[in-house]
């Protein structure tokens, strides 16, 4: 079995003190096939796929000037209140985004295998009539209580947001648009092969890194190298190097957290975000009762079981095609040490509901219905919290939906990239 062979290789290299995916200190030079290595820190080297389309030099100047300065501009004033019992209330103050803006204009062209879950009356408390009603699962059912009761509570934290953002359509090829793809635990940039090929052929500039310890990136043998903050700084370095005027972030699973982090850090540079099976808007904290807390040597012994469990939970079907996809995507092919360090390093207390509610960037949520890692309720909750969000559920997919249903995912992603809000009816442009 290929899985067992890779596990044996990892065990052998671990015993010899050398990681299977360690690379030497190579110069950061683009190769003809788009692959390069970037040294984000001394000795910490990431493999990156970067494809730049060939464009006429005059093309970008015409495209970056859409008709009308206010076209596609949305305004929002929101008050986010967190009470001591964990309750979150999001209220609109004035020029809120109108609910009709949230409907895609080209939904008729979607594949039949997708279902759009209707989040009634808008997303994240968008409708002025129901600011707190869309806050289930916050540890309190008092969200629907009247204003009188709410005033008696003492807020723990109050945040006011007053933003104005222009959301344009990325049609054709744009010299100022870059698509970033970030994978999750156990994956590699190869899981995005279908998406990278698809958007490269359409003329988009794409960037996809291997996280540390994954794919062909270096694999430091210290656990601190795999904390959320260490990995987030890697992604920051990659983003700062390749970012242009309009950047679209696409994340899968744990990779979604890094997209959220970058969108929060660089609100003027991040144009749109796509979250694939990313889960709910909760602060990350490693589980105390997890199989990944076991010693590395024990995880080595359990590797075949873990690999089979990942195949069962990550794909809606477990046939020869899915096994081949795992092999081609270099997925779940990391050492037990890296896997353990990645899981125990998922500590990000700042990434709570308020952190996500502060995002003013449009977000597409894609969820594989058969995902056993991330329940659909978590992505529903994320859609409620976010300011501008679309939730698309793919019936035939699971956790690795972009590998299982590439045509469907590519279509949804492309439609969202082309989407521009219709604001001609007036939504507070005064």
C-alpha cells in the first residue's frame, strides 16, 4: 500500500533524524513550471507554486477603472456587543448592507449538485429587524430577549464598525489580482491542482504554498515551529511577497484560519475570501482529549488506522479514485511528529466570533455535505456572523470536496470571483 510505504519512509527518516520533506537552502528563483522555494526565516523554507499569466502591458490599466467610482461600493455601520455570559449581539446602525445585495446575480448557472442554504432575512443579523435572533449556540437563549433586558446587562466588550468597501468583479485577466490557496493539516499545495490549473488557464495569477512540514517544505523538528502563530507568520511573509492591489484568499480546513488572519490584518488588500470546510467562528484551542496527544512513537504505530480514518471521513466515497486523489494530492503524507505538533499547536484565542464579525470582506463558504470533520452547522454559524457571506453546500462532497468535485467547486469559486454587488438602487451612498 502506498499509505503504508509513506508511513514506513517517515518512520525510517524519523529514526535517522531527518525529515522526508526537508529541503536544502535553495535560492528563491522561479522555475519554468511555476514552482519555487522561499526562505521565510533562516532555515525555514517553503515550496510555493506561483503561476503568472502572460498579459499585454496595457491590459491592466483598462480593467482597473470600472465605470463609476461608487459602483460596487457597500457601506456598513455595525455595533457588536459581547456579554459576560458569552452572548453575541450584532446590530446594524444606519447604512447597513441591504439583503438583496447578498444574492448572486448568476445563480441560474450553478451546477445541479449544489444547494444554497437560505439564511432567512439576511446574514449575520443583516436585517435591521432581527439583530440578535441569528445568534444560536452562544451558550444563552436570551438572544431574543427584548431591548429592556439587554440594557440591564453589563457588556463585556463593545465594538463599533463603520466601513466602506468597494467590491469589484474580477472578470477576465487582471494585472492587479492574485489568488492565494492555503491548505490545511496533512495536505499540500497539490490538493489544489485542479483549481490552480483551472484559474491559471483563465489568466489569473495564482499562489499556493506548502505549510511547514508539508509537501516539499522544510520540516523543523521542534514543536514550536508548528504553532498557529508560527504558521500565520509564514503565510504573512508569502502574502506580503506576492500580494497586489486585489487579493483573493482561498483556504481549506485549518488553512481557512490563516485566510481569516490575513483578511483581518490587511483589510485594504484582501478583496474576497473563500472558506472551504473551515468550520465555525470559534477561537482555536487544542483538544485535551485527542489521539494526537499521544507520544509520536504511538502515532507511528497508529498511522495506518489514522490514514484509513482520514480516507473514510475526508471523502464521500472510498474507492480507487479517492485513494489515487490522496496520492496525487500528497495528502495526509506528513510525519507523525509534524501531525502531532500541528494539532497541539492550534491555539488562537483571538480568533473568536467578534474577530470574524469584524471582517468586512465578502466571503464564500463552501461545504461538503458528507464532511465528518466539520458539521454543516458550523459553517451555517460562520455565515450568520460574517457581514457579507454566501453558503454553498455540495451534496456529493465531503471534507476534500475540491478534490472530489473539482468542476463544481471551480464553478462556484469563479462565480464568486466574478460577483459584484448591485448597488445602483442606493444603499447609503450619500
